């Protein structure tokens, strides 16, 4: 599944266009490598996302074309979440 679609379906990012922008800005990494919006995400991959004031690392646990709000959190496992110190 495309990275931008996974981020939206898992509700890590609310809109696919925002997910695409973050990826294109180099703020999303898959297994330690900067990833573009069209990069393929697979089960077991580790994603690192740099939001405005925080860093989030998650592990992909499942991939679904669509997920209800209640199911979205089961698609990933949070490995770490830390504030970014400026």
C-alpha cells in the first residue's frame, strides 16, 4: 500500500494530501530511509514521522484498504513518541 494512503487509513494523519506533503518534505521515513508518498508500506516496516513539535515511531502491524475509526489503531503499534526540542 502507498505510504500516504496507509497514513490516512490508519488515521496517523487525517488527510491523504497532508500525508503526501509531509512525505515530500522528507518528514516521513520507512525503516530509516526518507520515503516519498508513493513508497510501498509493508507489514513489519517501521515508520518515523516528524510532526510539528513531536517525533512518532510506529511499526506497521496490518494493512487494510479501509478501516473504521475503532479499528485504525490496530494497524500500527507505537514504538516511541517524543517531543522535539528546539
